[in-house]
C-alpha cells in the first residue's frame, strides 16, 4: 500500500494522487464496490488445472440469508503479493508459487494484492520521478492466483490506485472474471462461502479511497453490517510503519515518511469489539507479533509473501509466513498453525525448514503482548494463552 531501497516511492506523488483520485474517481469506486459483496465464492482446496471461471467455483451473491452450519471453517492467510511490475515480470508466473502451493491449501485462501491488474499506463508517478514506483501485473494474473487457490484478495492498500481509475476498474473486473472476491474499496465487503457458511472479509487501510482505517465510526458500521449478513467477519488491516525496524506493535499512532499509518493495536482491538472474529494484517513489509485478545487471534503483520524484484528481501525483510486458522461456524477460535517462509533474492517464496520466521514471531509476540502473546511450537502449532 520511499525514500529507501526498501520500498521506493515519493511521498509527494502519492499524496497528490490520493487527493485527486479520492475526488475524481468516487463514482467508479462505488460502482466497483457493487453492493457490499462483489462475489460469493465457494471455498474449496485449490485444484490446478480446474477452470477458474467454472460456475461450480463461484456464484454472485443474491441473498443475505444466513444459516447456522456446524462444520469448522479452514482458512489460510498470506501477506503482500505481486509478481513483478510490467514490463519486469517472471518468465514462470503460472508456476511462481509452486514451492509453497501445497502449504497454502485451505477452503478459503486470502492475500493482499499489493498493486493492480491492468494494462493501463496512466501511472501515479511522473515521467521524471526517480523514487516513485507503481505496480501492475497483467489482468490475466488473476487467473493464476485463482489456480493457486486464492478466492479472496484485498485492495485496501497504498498501491491499489497506482494506475488511476482504469487500474482500479481493471483490477476489479479481472478478479470478478476469475471468481475471486475482492474486499477493501470504499464500502466494499468480500463475501466468501464455504458450504453453508458465509464469511465476510472487511478490509481497511489508512486512505479515503479504501475502507478508511482512520475512521473508526465508519469502520464499526461496516463491520457490524458485514456481521449481520454472514456467519462471521474477518478483518484485514494494512497498517503501520515500514521497513526492517518496523517489527514492533507499540500501541501508538504510527507514521511513515510523514503519513499517518494508524494505530494498529487500537484498530485491531476496536475491530474485535465491533464484532470481528479474526484480524489479519500486513503493510510493514516485515513480520510482527500475534496476540490473543478476548478469545480472538490478531496477526499484526504477515510480511511480504511474493514479489519479483519489487521489494528488498535481505534480513528480516525476506522472512514471511503462511498462517492457517480454523474457526467454528460461528467464528469461535478453534486452532491455528504457522508455516515459516523465506523469500529468495527475486522475491519468490519457499517453505523455510529452519523456522526463522517462527522464532522471530514468538519473540515479538512475547515482547509486545506479554500475557496475551501466542506461542508457536517447532511444528508450527499455535498455542493461545
């Protein structure tokens, strides 16, 4: 969603763009958001080779009626994703996630789409910019993500508007055509079905052209609306400072290059209090701790998950994770599992048998949350206090 090799962009370009697009594109955003749920996607473990557009994989939401299923819901979560930026793209995009494909398998698979799916060329960066970067992949990459098992992707971040209103609408169209639920644009709720269960994803970032993380009252209303229309709610937040030193949750407002990135702990606690069953986050581009708050899991950052030379991967910037969470059909926590991942120099993810990510998250969790910290065992099992 810089002024360092970590995440290269200029503040002025971003601020200018967001001010202009928030006014100029509101009608497009509302249209893209549809009616609080772009798709209702039937969750199932991914099967390579299956048609991403098959009617058995997704249906358009036509009702808000909910039932009370009894089967637990299995979900997997990863952090920030992009596969390069046109024209610098991997030659093996369709198999780029092969090393972690089996480890992501779940009925519902969620990731943060850190960029756009468009062939548009109207970038937020000026022609003479030397420290501003806008990310785009071809719209066809939506089907690659669907083939990997992703059935809900987030657009509440600081790169979803990199290519103006065309980029926003092209991305929404590509996800819709691939039968992937989208969440995070203003007023937008991503609705996913797993059997009889309906799960709402309500995603936030600290910007007015997304569901605004800085507007607590509006966020509360949207979470409560989502809960009324589904069996339970998962909240995602794109929050916090960035870079190798941004690993800690400090309970205060965080800023990055002069921009208010919100108070991650305050917002996550508010989301749980407003009715969310689970809170997942990314944005700092590093892993952060995990806490258990009032019976609910909060993962404060899953870091970067995949890129192609878009982001630095040295040190803790290359440590990532796959988080599996099982909730009851009413949203009660049942179990969780953590898989350590390492990104290579090109930003490609691999399962890391050394467990470096697990050890880092354990340390951060206990430093930042004390008695509320989770503990991740060597086999990845997460124990809650």
